[in-house]
C-alpha cells in the first residue's frame, strides 16, 4: 500500500460526506483533473482505503428508531465458545455492530429495534439463545448526541 498524501485525504474527506458525487464533481471539490481524480479513487479502492459505498438510512422512518447497547459476558473464553457466539450473532439482522471487548464484558452489541416491546421479542427469540452467554446487560439510548461514519484524516 502506498502512502496517502494530502490530495488523497481531501478525496477521502469529501467521499465520506458526499459519497454519491460524480467523478467530475469530486475532482472539482478537490481541485484535481477528472482523470487524475479517477486514478486516485481507483487506487484508494484497490488498496482497501475505500472499503465500499453505502446509503445511510433513516432508522426512525424504518421503524428502527430505538438503539440498545447490550453487554454480553460469556461462560467461557475458549475458541469454540467465541466462534459459536460470533457465528450466531452474525445471523441477527437487528445487530448493527458486535465488538469483542477488553474489560468487564466480553462483547458489546449495538442493536436497533422499533421500541421496548420489539427489543423484548428480540431478546427472547435471539439474544437469550446465543451460545455461551452467562450474563447480559442492556442499556437503551435516550438520545443520539453524535453519530458519524467519518473517520478523521
């Protein structure tokens, strides 16, 4: 992977905020010719700095306006237990993020649901059935103060 320079950083900053820009619009924003801009974006994609493109959806409009953070402690730390847990959690679409943690909990899940009743359903049908779970603590987010997909460059 080659080092990124300030022009690459400008391209990445703009694409994080406006991923649907055409190459012509992007090149104008970063003060680069369209052909040079296209080559740089292609290189950033091929080197894995740009992992993909996505639309950010309005969770509330899609009846997924409640965010719940779930701390999970497993009964064992064996590879088999961790692998079984991770494979199972990947099959739950309401889980947006799952992180293996250092600290008091083994995993932290970020879950989106419609409301507390929807979370109760998810808890009963899926979360409580995850393999190896010894303890689970859930915290409902009251307000989203900041959320971004932008990585500082």
